[in-house]
C-alpha cells in the first residue's frame, strides 16, 4: 500500500459496508504466565461492520466478540477464564469495540475506539494494517486487515491473580490483543 495522507483511503478499498466474516476472522490474545512463558488464546468475533466512507474521517468499525468461546488449548484454563475470576461470561456477555476515529499512520492506520470488556469501557488505539482486497472463488469481494493493541487487564476489572513463591504473580497485567480480519463487501 502506498503512503496515505491523513484522510485518504487505500485505492482498492471501496466505499460502502463491509461485513466481518467470523469464519475467516480471529481475535487472539497473549499474556505472560508465571513471568516465564506466554499463554495464547482466541475469542470468536461474532459480528462486525466496517463502514468505509469517502475518507478516513467518515469511516467506522463496530465489532462484537463472544468471551464464552475463549480457547487456549486447555479446557480447565478455558473454564477458569469464563468464570467469575476472569471474564464472568454469565454476568458480562459480549465484548464490543466501536471506533471513534480512523486516521493514517504512515503506511498503516490507527483505529481509535471504545473497547468494552467485563462491563468496563476504555478508549484504545488499534495499530492497523490493510492487507488488500481480493475476489474469492464465490465472487465475494474481500478486504483483509491486521490490528493489535496492548491493554492492562486490570483496567477492565480483570484483577484475579496468584502470588508466586519466588515473587511476582501468575498472570501478567499486560495483554496483547491481535485481530486478523476478513470482511466481505455488501451489495
């Protein structure tokens, strides 16, 4: 992609509504465990709309995630994450992100918006790359994006932890969230 101005859209990203394809989109997270390793997991993106306007100022993103789908490759850990110690999926259902600003940043974008996790809303800035467009074998025009942000889980009310014998804590505060998005242009 060529360098953009503060308001320009990529040439091959046409205006209109793009629906996030949940079966080809992933929200992942990484958090340090016991200070020595990382735990990785994913959460399903259940809905999403990217509305591409004539410029970045009129472009917006709204996405919904389902924390009850958390998957780390360990059923016991997944159950603990769904419990009241962490996500409390029975009390706090969907997580949401709604953009408030989209701006260029060199060859990439920053999508600023309100992220709601565990009933707490905080403004975050997603560093975002546009990966281009393609027509799939079914005739759908697709656009691809990658985005990431680092959050403090404590700021979202996710405070459970356990002290380690040698010092430190079991679960780090900083969590890296990554998104790999495929969106389909609507007619």
